[in-house]
């Protein structure tokens, strides 16, 4: 994880970030088809026209020439770029304008994020992302980007001038404590009216009081475009104790003594402050240091600093004279020596690193400031955490506070070095606080958050109990309460609940509002790459989020049904057909009916999922229908059944009438391997249709780009073949290599169910 370099912080609190994405646009929903012919739901950003989310599109990465088992850190970026190129008509932004930011896997899913760039400069707050599941299906994709950036990238003022402008705005009585937090980058900053500014990002911080602001200074005019407060606040209680003592939950409860975990280093320092030698602490807390040095005065020093947590400015020092062997036992206290923060910081680090999360993103040494001032309780800035003595309470004396603030930084990393809330995105602020409350509560197995009187158990609802611009901690009880309810025994249980909530935070594109988040929870629960059959825990998720807290998903498909079974059958032979239901929830009822050729009416049949039937009138075309009702929704599908009189064909209308022939019909859809293969210059591709429908047969190269469309239109039931001459749609010969040919069939009367199959072939010039 990238960390922000900074000087030591001393006092006061941090507040919420004002703005991270300059404009919060409304989202509109459109149902359309993607480039593969799949029906998709697109949530459009009304401001930019980009696809904020694309639901229901679950192609497998094999179509791009990749298998899930072969994905690794070296090739996942190439795959992601090929996918983004394929989807750029919907996303309105392609890989040429995106730079890979993160590519992480938890062993099941790959989570891939990009940042938008314009002429090699980052576009602030603009991103794209996708998630690939364990089966290699693209289960989530979308972008929050700006497709038509136009701005001069040549600045008119210098970095020094921009810093001076920001310092003038900063205004504190102790200007000599103000320092620049990091080098000043140049970027493109979009405003709320889609105006674009070349801007310097200037981050200033002071210690007295503790204050940090990020300024965006127009690099052409020197005007102030926007500003954000850097630190993220919280309302939690934290305490400390090391080399022995910590408070299990809150201050003023009996302390527990332990050997410091991960604390391993000691040093011997002379009177000039120079390190003479170092030693280690073993798993029992014992140390033994042998050194050679001149007779004199020395100091044994131990910082409260381990692999994952460093409590700033806490050092135990013992003075001794090197004239003989010396024994010294020492112990960090829970209070002003900060061991409580050290202990619980390691607990929450190990919590996220362990099962079921297995998350390594927090494997860095986080600095914890204690006694940071009387004006703050707890705070986090994405990298480090801070605790004060507001209202005369030692806020580092409560484990809930440590867990809450640490979770803020975990979410910051998951979201690509940004918090969820920004600008007027009040739901994002509530998610920051509510989900931090949730993880603190689940670690302590108690819905009540100490010191701040917040409880996740009551069923606060959205939107009734939500206030735009209100306290995000209070608003956060809605989303935090839903997460808490999900992990109860009546939901999915603690381990599964924790895993789903964390995966929903990892899911890319990331969720920035309540609806996005429950959508990602459902995707995290999906076990087969389709939402048609619901996920294993859809019912529990809907109860926790929708029923209890008013947060409804938008990615569950509406009810539809498709009949599968033979499209032709010999007279007197019994056939069986199945109603395949997609979407909806609750108990399903079926009603089958049949319309024989020559009749205008349907006759009712059975009421189960499967229907068996024997047709006796040969050389007829009949209609089989199923009506489905589920949870107040209804759906219908028609299926054509041709009845033959033998293995070859039958004639209708007499031998000399010129009547149509019903040729032998295949029993199932199939796409055959091309022959010859490899080939040069031509090859034949055969496919079988048990019923008529719209057929598309397309050839793609290994990165998923369309090369040639061989079939695109209606075809009758029967056996078909087509030849490819090795040329693209423009008549150009393609290069040697591996290509993918894919068929999609939309059977007549079955709009919601496609047949799809793909195979590889090789051309050798």
C-alpha cells in the first residue's frame, strides 16, 4: 500500500473530506444489449453519459483468449484492457485513457481498478473497474469517468506560486508549523458543470492545531478551484498498554498483561545518542544483549514499534553503567504509553489479514498518535490514526475506537487511496462511518459501540431515518445495521456475513451509495456467475438490507422463463420439456398449455416445472406454452414443436402439390469444431438448430476484437454450415494465429434465453 510521508502530528482533530469526486450526478437506468448481444441493464451517469454500472453481462474471459486458471499479476492487466476496449461503447472511455491502479485477488475474485488520465495527467476522481469471479466470468464492470476532457496541459504559474496561494488560504495563527505534506502534482480537475481545469494539488498541514487541507489551484489563472479537508473523523474511544498491559474493551476496566506481539527490537544507545548495538525480544518477551563497549553510561531503549503499528513518541529508556551485568524488567502501560492502541491495532490488522478475508493490503507500519490534543476523539487520514482527550476521555482507551479508525484506513486502501464519502455524497459518508462501526462491533461481538452510545441493533431505515447533510455516524447506523443483521444466526452467520461485507467493499467498480453496496453484496454471494437462480443467500441479504433497513438492490433480474426441450419429435413418441426460470423471488407456480396445429385455442396441461407430452398428428407444427407466477410477477414463453413421420422427412399437401418439406430436425443446439483445423485458406463451420431463430456467428481475434461476421439473421431449424475464407469484414486476409468463433441463437418465441457456444481454430499461412 502507498503511504503518505508526513512530519510528526501533535494535536487537534481531523474532519471529513469535503470533496473527492467534484460532481455527484444522478443515475438513470437503461435496458439494452451489449456488444455480445446480451441483454444488460446500464446505470448511466446523467452528467457524463458513462456507464456507472453494467449489470447482467457475464461473458467468460475465454472469449478474450484467457482462462481463469492462467490469470496472474503479469497478464491480468492485458486482459482488463482487452475487456475495457470491448466495452468502451457503453463505458464511453477506453483503455487508451485509463491507467492500471490496482489488480488484486483474494483467491476467488480478481478486483481490477483503473484511473483516467488525460495527456498523461490523472483526471481527479475519475476511475473504471471490473471484477472477475472464480469461473472467469465478468460479474461487475463500470466507470465513473469523463469522456470529453479538453484542457491545455501547459501551466501558466509555477508550483511555488501555487503553494503560496494555498498558504494564503490556509490561515492559521501558527504559520511556522505549516508544512507541505507531499510533492505538488499537476492534474486535470473536473468541476460540477463539466468544466476542466489544469490544477496543482497542494496538501498543507499544521500541528498546532492539527489541521490538513488539500487545495486545487488552477494552473492557468491561479484561482482556487476546490479544497478538501484531509483527515477523516470518528467518535470512538481508544486506550493503550504494551509489554504487559491493555484494556480488553474500555478504560477503567481491569487491565490484561501480555507479551507484545510483533515488538521485537531493542537498542543500546550511548550518551551521544548513537546506537551501539541492537537486540531482539523472543516469543516469551525475554531478551539478552551482549556487546563490547568502553566503560560508561548507556541507555536501553525500546520504541513501541512493531511490524504493523508504531505508537508515535513512546519510548522506554533505562540508564545503566556498563561496569557489570544488569537486569532490567520494563512494561509499557495502557494509558499514556499507548500500549492499548498498539495491542488493538495489531488485533484489527490480524483480523483483516486472517480468514475469511486473507487481506494483505494493510501490511505496513501504521503510525498511531496518542495525546494528539484535547479537541479530538479519534481520527484517520487514510494512512495513520490519531487519538485525543476530548471531554477529558482517553479515546485511545477503547478497543471500539481503535477498530473503527483502523477500518477507515482499510476502506481507504480498498478504494484506491480515497474514502467513500466526498462532496455531497452523504450516503458515501454514512458508509464510511457505518461500516467502520460494523467491523468494530463484529470484532467485539457486541452491537453497542462504546463511549458514543451508538447501537447497530435497532432497525433504522432508508430513506425514512436518513438525513442529507446529517450526522454521518447516525446515518451510518442504517448500512451498519444491515451488515450486522446479515451476520446474525437468522441471516448467514458471522463468518459468511463478514466475508460478504468485505468482498462487497473489494468489488470493483466500487460502491459509493447504499444501493451500489447491496448490489455488490449480492454479487459477492453469487456462486455461479448468474443472478437468474438467485445467489445462495439472496433471501437473507434481502431480509437484512431491504426488509429491515429499506435498502433495495437493483441488479436482481425481473422474472422470465424459457422452455428447453426438443424442437422436433416423431409422431407417437413422448417428449419432455422444462421451464427454466430466471429472476424473481419466492414460490413458483407453473401452468403449461398446448395449441395444436389448426386450433386457435390453447389447452391446459400440467402445473410442474417439467411437462411430458406425446403428439400423434404427424407433419404438424404445434405451440407449447408455459405461464409462470412468482412473488407477484408473471412471465411466459412459447416453444415450437415440429412433429415428423419418420427419420428423414414428411411432405405436407400431397406428393405433387409442391408443398413444403419438414426435414429431419436435430435434437439439440450444437456448434461443431471447424474442419479442417488448422487450415489455409478456408475452413467449414457446421451448426445445428432444433428450432428456427435469429443466428449470429462471429469470429474474434485472441484479444476479443471482432474480425468477421459470417451469419447474422434468421435461420430455419435443421443442419447448417458456412465457410470462412480467412478474411475480415473488409476483405483483408487475417494473420496466422488462434481465433475464436462464437454462435448465439435467439430461438423464436424465447427472447429471454440464448444458446451460446464458442470454439477455437487456427489459421496457418
